[in-house]
C-alpha cells in the first residue's frame, strides 16, 4: 500500500485583488509517496509556487483537505504547522532569500538552531553541508559577496542541513549552470535513494526531468498530467 507523506484533496487557493479573484490553485488532488523524487512543472503563472507554499505550510488552502505524514493538518494550529516546518521540512525558495547580514556559514547555522540542533554541533554540520555543496571556502562571505549560483548552493545546504524528511524546492537550479544543476539533482536523487527523504521540486529545465520518479504538470491551477515511473533500483 502506498505510504503518502503528503496528500492533497481538492485543494484550492484564491487570491483577491480589488474586484478580481485569481484561482491560483484550482482543485488539486495528489499524493506524494514517501521516498520519491517528484517534479512539478508547468508554465509561468500555472500555480507551482502557490501549491508548493501550501505543502510547505507557509500558506493555507482556501478550500480542500491536506494531510502530512498520515495526519489531517487542514485545520492545524499555526504553532503546530510552524513546528512541523522547522523540524521536518526543508525549503528552498524561488528567490534564494539568504539572510543578508549573515555570512554563508551563519545562514546555515541559523537554520540548524531553528531546527533545535545544539550549538556545539551546528558549526560542524554547517561546514559539512557547505563542503558538500562545494562552497566551503566561501563560508565567511556575505550573500552580497557571492554569485547567484553560490547563494543558491548556500540555500540548498541550509535547507538540507537539519536532515528534513521532506524537501520542497522551488526552482532550485534556475541560478545554476548546467553542470552544477546536474550535481544538485544527482545529490537530491542520492538523498532519496540512500536516506529515504522525499522531494518535491519545481523546474522548467527539461534536461533534469529524467531524474524524477513522478512528474506532475500544472496548467491554470490544475494538475493536467501525471507521469509515474517505475521505481527501478539498480
Ligand atoms: N499573492 C498573490 N496575490 C495575487 N495573485 C497571486 C499571488 N501569488 C500568485 N498570484 C497569481 O497566481 C498565479 C499563480 O502564481 P504562481 O506564483 O503560483 O505561479 P508559478 O507557476 O510558480 O509561476 P513561475 O513559473 O513564474 O514561478 C499567477 O497568476 C499569479 O499572478
Ligand atoms: Mg513560481
């Protein structure tokens, strides 16, 4: 039986602007199976970020139901959602959003502190993740002193450092060159295969679709196509 980490049941998100209603997400039902790599694709404005923000518990649906790890969290308190987000989710935003007055390593250490990692452990884990991302030597740079790609790699390290069970990544490779994009998605693949984490990632990059187990295509706030590959372990 499928073991779903996230289920969405007819989830909608409306935005109101003056007299206009925008149905950014317009009735999405989907299951994200534990230990799978999922890609969400679709044209600009199709609703990918809006959907991801609801899965990330940053935003709430206007309507519909949502479960996390088998528990109905549709009406969960802000406190409960914050706690899940801090300890069990890793989030990479579309616009990197490093904390501008903190160096690379401080950004990662800060995320670890929010997740409740003890101070003596933080530096070691932060350096380890910056090393994995290939930017250890930039650890004392401020965000403004790094390239877009380097900032993106800090953001990825920051999202993964507390070892979340679910990683949500909004176009994490859009600032990276092709080679680094492949390094990142190969690393994501390995995290899924070896550590059993679950990933939901949005992308426009057709070259990296192959790495995913499931590909969901959005159009006008709806999922219009769902391709599930067989999980071949080899
Ligand atoms: N806060 C908001 N207020 C009003 N409308 C919004 C808001 N956020 C998003 N929208 C609208 O909702 C729709 C979906 O936006 P969303 O950001 O989810 O698209 P996307 O698929 O992530 O696009 P992109 O590929 O450009 O990142 C768009 O029409 C957008 O203009
Ligand atoms: Mg977006």
